[in-house]
C-alpha cells in the first residue's frame, strides 16, 4: 500500500479537482499499480423510494467552482471520506494505491513523482507514504550515511597524524580498514542482499574498528624501533602482538557474532558481516603490515614512542600511573560513584522503535508521518489479514464486524473499514437490515450488485480467499498501542475459527430448538463487541431463545399500520399490475382483520379489481410474501424492545439491528470438522514495531549473555587463569552499565541500532583489556610489577588511547547521519570507546596487581 | 446534468442482442452517409421478439476470465421502443439475477433471487456500469433516438466506410463516435467511442458473423473493450431465435420472479 497526499490552498476548485482526477487516471493506467482509491471513486449506496443504487461518490464531476463547493460540503459530511480521504479542512486529499508485487521502492517513487509532478498544478504540498515508498527514503538516507564514511576517514587522518606524526602511521591503519571494508561490502553484494539501513553503517564501523589492529601493530613497531634495528623490530612486534591481535579479533568477532543471535534480521546480518570484517582486518593487520614494514622500514621514528617521552599523551599516561599506584582508593571511589550514578539512570532507558525515534524529527519520513497525523489523525494502520476458503461467507463477515466493533473501542485504535461495513450498508439498502445477512446467496447477490466499484473489489483478494480489515491507529507505536494490539489478539482468540452451516428450515421443529442458542450466542457476542454490558447473560440468552422459537405469525397485528406496511412492501408489484395501494388496501384489511379464506380473498381481488384469475393469484402470493416479511419485522421489533428492557438501556440503530439475527435462515455452529474455516493475522507497521520492541529485549539479553560468555571463556583459556578472566570482565561490565546509564541521561531510546552498542562495547572494549594484559604479562618476564606496569601503561596504554580517540572520532561522525538512529548509535559507540579506555587504564592495573602471574623472570 | 449515452453507443449494444443485418448489394457508385445509414437500418431484421442465449466473458486487466451465461428476451413495441429481460444462468453466484428493462429504459428493475423482492434501479445510476460488465445500464437498455446526431463520411477504403457521428444534443456522454461499416455487408465491424478531449474510451468490434439462408447477418461474437479500465467483455452467441411467442405480460415484474422463463 502506498499513499500520496496533495494539499492545495483551496482544493475544491474545478482546476484543482481536475488535477486530482488527472493524477488518479494516470496512476490507474500505470503498470505497477493494482488499484487507486480516492474520494472520486468511493462507493455510495443510495436507497430511495424509487429504488437502489451504488455509485461513485463523485458521480458527476463539478462543472464550476460553485458545484465544487457543494461537493466539498457533501463530502465533508460523509464519514467514509472526511478525515480519511479528505482532511477535515477540506484542502488535503489522499490517494491510496495498491502496488503490484516486486516493485523496487526507488523506481516506484521516481515514477510516481513523475506522474504527480506533471499533473499536480498548484499543489502546495505533496507527500508520499507507505512502506515501499518509505523504504526508498530510507535507502536514500542510508546512502547519506555511507557518504559520512568519507568525512570519518578525513577526521581519522588528522587524529592518526596527531598520534603517529608519520604518513605511514596515518595511511597504514586506514588502508587496513579500507581493504577490510571493501572485502565486507563485496561480500554483502555477492550474497545478493541490498544495502539495508544497518549495512550502510558497516563500512564506517569497519573504519572505526579495523584501524585498531593497525594502530596496535604500528605503535608497537615504533616502540620497538627505539630498541632494535628495523628487521628485528618487525620480528619482535609480530612475536608480541600476533597473539593479542588474534585474541582481540576473536573476541570482537565473538561480540559481533552474538548479534547474529538477535531476532531482528538486520541486526543478525550486521553481526555476521561485522564478524567477517574483523577477521579480514586481523589478517591484514598482521601479515600485511608485517610484510610492509619489512620491505619499507621508516628511517626515523618520532621520539614520543620512547619510554621517556614528554608529549601530552605521555603526560596523561604518567598521571594515570601515579593514580593507580598511589591513589588506588580515590580511583575506586570515583569509579564507584560514576557507576552508581549510571545505574540510577538505567531504568530511564525506554524502548522505542517508532519511526520518529529511529529517524529523528528532521527526517523526511518523520515529517511525512507527522504531516499525516496532523491532517488525518495518523496514517498508520493495523491490518487484520483474514484468510478463508471464501471470505465472503456470512459467518466470517460477521466475525470481521465484531473484531472491528471491539477494536474501535480500544484506546489507541480509531475507525476501521472492511468489506463487511460496505455489505452491511448495501444490505440495509436492500431490505432495511443493518446486518450481514446469514445467507450466502444474499452476499453473492449483494456482491454482484456492487462489484463494479473499485474500492470495494480491491478489498477482496483473488478467488475471494482473503480480505483486509484496516483499523487506523492513533500513533505509530507506543505501549498503549501494544496493549491494544494484544487485546485485539486476545479477542480474535475467542472467536471460533471453524464452523459448520445448518439450515434449520430443513429440520423438525424439535431439532430446530437445538440451534436457537447459537443464534442467541452470536447476538450476545455481537452486542458485547459493541461495548454493551449484559449483566445477566443467562436470562437474556433464555429470552432470546424463546423469541427465536416463537413463530413469526404470532407477531401479526391487524391495524392499518400493519396493512400499510404489507402494501408498501408490495408496491412495485401492485404498480406493475396497473393498480394502486389504495385499490388493494380495503380488501387486504378485510382479509387479515376478518381472517378470511384465501379463496375468498382471491375472488374479491378478481371481482373488485377486475383482475384475471392468474393476476389475482399472483397478487395474493405477493401480498402473502410481504405479509411474512411484515410479521418478521414485528417480531424483531418486539425482540428489540424486550432487549432494551432487559439490558436497561436504549440501543442505537446499529445495536438494535443485531436482533435481526433471530430471523437468520442459516445458523453457524462451531465445529472442529466444519467446512467453514477462517484465520486472522494481525499485520501492519504497528504490529511489526510491536514485535521488534518485544524481541529487542530478548535479543539484547541473549546477545549480551552470549558475548560475555564467549569473551570470558577465551580470556580464561588465553591466560590460563579464572581470576584474570573475571578481572578482565569488570571494566567491560562497567562500560556497558555506564553506556546504558548514559542512554538514560541523554534520553537515547533503545532500538535496533542502539541495542547493538552493548555488544559492540564488549567486542571493541575487550581489545583494550587483551592488549593490556598481554603486554603486562610480557613485561613481567623482564621487570618487577611496578616497572612492568609503567612500561605497559606508556607502551600499550598509548596505543589504546590512539585507538580509542581515532575510533571515537570516526564513530562520532555517524552522529551527523540524517537517520537519528545512526546518529545516536555513533554517539554512543564513540562515548563507549572513551569510557572503556578510562575503565581499562584505571581499573585493570589495580585489579591485576592482585594477581600472581607465576611467571619465570627472563634473565637479562 | 444527467449523462446519457448516444445513439451509437447503443447500436453497438443492439448488435449484442438482436441485430441481424440484411445483405445489401452495393453498386460501384459511392454512397452518402445517409444512404449508408439507411442501408444499415434496412438490414435490421424483421422481428418483434427475439430470444438469445449467450456467453458473456469478462476479461480483466490481468487477463483473468470470468464466464457468465445468460438468456435474454427482447421485444419491439409499437412505438419502436424495446423491452428486454435478461437473466444470468451461471455461474452459481449470479444465477437467477434478472434485469428487466421496460421501453428503452423507462423503468429498470433488478431481481436478486436471494432477496426475493425486485428492486427498481434508480434513474441516476443508469449511466453506471452494469455489474462489472464494462457496460452501463443504459448500454444494456438500448435507450436511443436517431434524430439527435450529426454524421459525416470521413473516409472510404477498399473494404469499409468510416463514418463520424457527432451527437448534437448536449446531454450525451460521448463526444464523438467513429463507425467502421463493412462495404459489402453493411454492418459495423468496429465502433469507437470518444469521450471529452477526443480520448478513445471504448471500442466494440464484431469478430464473427453468421449469414443465414435469408441472407441475414447475425453477429456471433462481439468484443467490447473499455480502454480506461483495461477491461474486455466478449459476448458469444450460442442460440438465437426470432419471433418467439411471449405473453403480453412477459415484460413485467412478475416474470422476474419466475424460476423458469
């Protein structure tokens, strides 16, 4: 489904209406469009004394502006149109389109835009909405995000240059990131997948993460160059960094891989592709960089890589060294305070997958949605997809009506529309009963009468196997809406899905009795769906069953009003015989009031009205038919009054009509072997977001647990110590808590994108820990604890800081993304990287001090 | 303003149901439009009542077909006005739906068997399409007069005359109609209906004809295309009977209800 809205300063001028008509005509002809619905072709049922008709609401196109104004007034009184196809102020109109399958969103939008732009005339605003069209917008925004990669790249160039002060130091990590990104993107393309919103962020993420390995390698190499000649430095670097880089790659991969356990598909994909990317980056960072520095050793290394450098980062590192050796308590207290503060904000994090929350209020899609909300009270629709052998079965149509009635009363749902509504109106026009008739043939007849109307036919699928009930929602997504959807689901569960059809007229009266309770049940449930409270259901049901069993003839009256009703029901036939009602009235009155015999009545008709015997017989038959209808009407009237009395409440017209079910010619009985089977499925954006919202938490928790376990297991294996494994997890855990707390502070909603932050925090943050512990362990072989700590902090600590600020710089660029979700994702990751460094460099030294590594000192 | 179909919209449809065209020998000399029209008029078969059984094939834009079988009776009254009664025989979902049209659409009644009560079709919906057929109630009703149009011979080819018909009355839904008339047999092989802005909206072609022993031509297959809706209606004649005997009250509401006709 797609929607185009057009706003004019004054829509109801002939020239503007003509524009709309032209657009509708053009769209109608377009090969990719199945049907177009607008106020121009809404059905209207007109029932007059004369007869009945179904016509397009705008049957005659207005000739001048005066007629256009009249049309406006009549349309704004029509509940089918006002607020649905025409805004309440009458200047915005909606065109609804059903597309054929397999159309590319972008192409579709381009084509639609072409048609609309050439015909729109003086339209001041045009908006496009609906899933295929919105996905085109999303794709557009995604491309914007990819363009941001370039900015991220430039920014990182500066950061890296600041760190390494050498062209090699700048280019090599980026080449690693670039190559691994290309490999990943190539992989995405080779699987035939399109670039989804999340995949668009991937190259950027690779640039941010994959540089890390390069940075660690190069940083270490530069450090070694202060002690060894070039070739030996490469050897030493590979010897010392291969394992930590492999380990950090593996753990990062584990973190990303855990995302693949998420339930939401884009997140799963993202996890898998990122895992691959990290693997490529590892291969490149070790083998490629090793070979490169062997072939092209830099002649001179910046002095800040020596252990007694005096630059800014060295000063910071020395300060950290002072803090973790001399001020342990202060550090721990500060960390605890921050932590407690963060925990305090964790409960404030809200899950919100609404478009607005994901895309931001400045995004085109959000603007469109807000516009629709403003003009039409929301555009989102909850669909109830109904499937059956034949959805035009009366039982199914009645259930649809009940679901609609029930839904409409829920707080987050608004008006609904379905094929049932239309058929009810048509049946009302046919025989003054505002219900779905119980007979399948009647539905067939009604359908036949109406099937030239496109709006109506587009509501039922091929072979009559499916139909959609659409219910407008007040908002795109919210807890209240989720609750309403759940209630609709519950309600649908109470409906018998399989029934059989029984024709009571084929049964003995005694057997017939068995089926009246089913009629009563349907009446009760239909009234309840309309929100009518029935206090004593049992006695009401008993009363209904009694009424149903009572023969219609017992409700006959013999007053003039009743006689007139019979005559009016037979008016066409009477007229056809060249007679008037007045001619027949006295004869009929005497026939009924005096209980005359049929033969006597026929004689009277022949003699007094000069009819042939044939004609008289025919007229008598017609009058008898009408008499039965009139009796039935009396019975239902009695039932309606009785119901009002029993419920102690006045019923409106529609509610009263439900009592017509008592006259049903067919009864539908729940039966597991019944041949009428129906299924209802909720769909539409509200349902999808609802599902994402709930799977979000499950996915989140699942992927976090998985990542934690995998990382922990790897650390324990690598360092052969449970204690080290546990200590290493502490900075990570604190980082995640702080990150979630920060989301609470800055009102960042939890959604598909931000939920990945924790996993990424695990994946990326663990790198710091691994490099740190690995180096510390190595240094312990040569030095005492204090000196090993100093060497680790100034050596690996420097690389960690380089890594963190370059990553942060890269991901912060994402916050410029036109997709808000990407923006907050970038900000969060950036912050997480920095927070993680702080925790790693401050906490790990204190924690590791408590570990006895049992390392044999290497002799110098 | 009420929309009314013009004369030729209806000629088209009249072929559907009861037209037969006399074979008229044609001289080499060219004919005037009026002469052509006269010859076509002359070809109208001499009958007062007719019964046909035909198949109506509805073809939608996706090429999906729906076949409906129908029986139709028609009668020309003294004032040349026609009454028709048409009933669908199949498929099951439409079986028994009957339409009665009295005196060229003076009154139209619809009978739906499940409801057992005839309903009158309100006047203003006569221009509407009849039950998804691509034909309007008026198309079906043959409501036409031959004195409110202007005609012109546009072209004469080897095999046909091409005639333009312009309705003079303001009250019509077609701006122009182009008729292709077979030069030999004098029947319209194709009729094109143009709406406002000279846009071709509907066409009607006669795909098959039958020439009987008396030299009369009966169309056997007619195809009606609604260009705007991309919808086709094909009518295939299965049985035609002329001058069937019908009771005087045949074209009345009471016939609508009769289970057999």
